[in-house]
């Protein structure tokens, strides 16, 4: 049930990046809601907030390791994990795959959502963020089997 969600998010992420790459000029914002929300095509060669620029191999390696661990957790039918936990991991997996694809094929991550009070980001980043919040919530509210 989780893997179709992963595929759908991955598709939306990659399709949006493809479209905005075709219709936006690099670093030229287009106002959607003036003063609040813009579409700004950015090539992020770093991690979150553009930190660690130029460490492409490190990002690819860390992403691959994290994604394999997440996939194995999702695939393991023996674990009694609630849906929210699996859903959160699925969001993180989809977002991680979306940004990994960018890094492998382009050497940078394509970002375009610009709220001006936060660094420019994309749908994959949103999936990772929401997934991390839900994962934390799931872990914090999990009842102990002790």
C-alpha cells in the first residue's frame, strides 16, 4: 500500500521539476502571489539550505545508504509498525529518491518553490520534511510493548 504512494510522489516531484525547468529561467523569480510566493528555478549543489556545496559524492552515498535502510524497513513484513510509521518512511523514501535522481543526472537538486522567508525548495523536500515530522510523531506516540 505504501509503494504506490511512493511512486505517485516521485512522479509528481520529477514531473514538476521537468516542467519548471522548461518554463522558468534560472534565478528569475515569477510572482504567483506578489510578496508571498514565487516560482524561482534554483540549482542547489548542496544539502538543506545549500550547506556543504560541492560534496556530490557524499550526498549520493549518504542518500543511497539511507534509502536502502528505509526500503528494508518498509519491506520487512515481520515488523509490527503502524501505518503512520510506514507512511512517514514512504514520504522520506519518495523525497530522497526524487532528490537523488537529480543529483545523479544533473549534479544538483532542482528547486523552485520560493516563499521568500525560507530557502527555495521542491516537492521532494516537502515530502522529506512532512515524513520526518510524521515519523517523529509516530515514534513519540508509539506504545511500548514492554
